[in-house]
């Protein structure tokens, strides 16, 4: 794992950062508008604000392009306030969706949308857990596991826990998908002091193999229509599968 190194940002990086800050402030006014307050709150739980629908569509594109079908079972780890989750719940047959997050308020925002969007009959299951749901999943098995825009919060030990769980709960032939920062870009750095960790395909391979899993890169996120103007569009999508 490469720890992010801090370098002096260029003029254009400083300008971009300043413009993004102004944009965030403008969006922040929604917090004072009763009809927009919840929309703003749920977006601040995932960031960046103002891209909810596009990022929801992107998440949906990733899984459907990789084979998700309505009859499948999906484990959405670190699901947050269901940015992707709501689209998955709508698409999957009843009982097909399980979301796990460490933060109860994020799950509460998810429950609110399940009710508001009349999706209770899809019987989605949301789990608050500090162990990626390990303590609550029993012998449930999944065709897909997704960890969107979160893997870079976890160090190698935590990543190994996550991959061990994936090995336990994936059905034969199942896929675990998750994205990492693109090392060449982010080692240099746009995100000083934010604590994000820059895994590489090779560092992930070492962890995956120790847990009986294989990994390969599926390429950048833009192919799944991640908004190109967001810097995380350069992230790489990885696919983990159980070693046969
Ligand atoms: C950037 S958000 C991404 C949410 C969602 N996957 C998406 O892409 O819309 C990161 C989420 O990971 C959750 N999270 C962070 N650490 C976690 C952990 N150890 N276990 C479960 N969830 C965690 C946070 O609470 C937050 O909801």
C-alpha cells in the first residue's frame, strides 16, 4: 500500500480546489430550504454534492455492465444513504438487496428513501455493523458484492477483513467489485491530509491472495459514465473473485 505523499499543488490545482469550495458553498444553501434539506443532507453523507443522480446511475451501470440481473443477491458494503442502493433495490427482485454501513444516520437516510419511494415491498435489508456485516449475515450468500468509493479509507488489515468476508459470502462464480484511487495520479497529490490510502492493483493482489481471492483491474470509471469532471473518475475498478 502506498501512503499518499504531499506535494506542493500547482496553480491550476489550487484554482480548481477554490472553485470546488465555492460550488460546495452554493450547494450548501440547500440546507436552509425546507424542500431541499434532506436531499442536501444525503449528498453530504457521500460527497461530492450536486451529483446524486449521475453517481446513482454510474453505480447502477457498473453492476449491470458486469452481469447483475434482477434475480441476483447483492451485498452493498459501505452503502451510505443508498445513493446506488435505491437504484439496486428498485431493479432487484424482493429480498435481493442487503446494504451495510457503519453509520446509523446514513442508514436512516436510506430507510427514509425506501419509504418515500414506495420500495418497502422489495424487502431490502440494512445492517449497521463495524465488521462489514460479518456478525449479522449468517449463512447468506451473494452473487455480487459492491464497495463503491470507499476502499481507500481502509488500511491493509481492514481490507483483508473485508476480502475475507467477501470470500465467505460470495456464491461460486460471484464477483466483488470495488474501486481504488489511480496510484499514478493520487500519489502526487490532489488530496493532501485527507487520510485516503492509495492501494495499487499489486498491493490488493497480495491481500486478496492471502484470503483465497484473485483480483484484476476492469479499468477506469468513465467507461461506466462516472462524471468525467470529478477527479475520482480516474479511479480504477477492481474485480475480486474466489480462487477456484
Ligand atoms: C464515501 S461514502 C460512499 C457511500 C456509497 N458506497 C456510495 O458510493 O454512494 C463512504 C461510506 O462508507 C461508510 N463506512 C466507512 N467506514 C466503514 C466501515 N468500516 N464499515 C462500513 N461502512 C463504512 C461511511 O459511513 C459512508 O457511508
